[in-house]
């Protein structure tokens, strides 16, 4: 099962970690979701449609997790 892991302040799935590694984005090197999203943003325009869709999906998931982690209910 692809469960969420906590790496520093980042909640992320193993499958997302592995996908990001393909683009030389090593999650362990970053301390926040914002830093990972920034790295994705730097490369996303230079990708094929399939690669773009993959990273866009991961970025969307990370933004949702960040929202729920930071929102007081």
C-alpha cells in the first residue's frame, strides 16, 4: 500500500517520491512542501505532456496536503 510518509515537514507518498526522483527532485533535500513545489515549477514547462501531467498531479496533491495541514478547523 502506498501510505503517506513524513519527511521533515513534508507528507508524501512513496510513489510520489519515486516519481520526483526521475526528475532529480530528491524530497530529502527540501524542508517544506513549498520548496518541492518550487522545484517542480522550475522544470514543468520543459516536459512532455505525459511528464507534465505526472508532475502536475503530484503538485496538486502536495498543495492539498499543505492546505489541510495549515488550515485551522
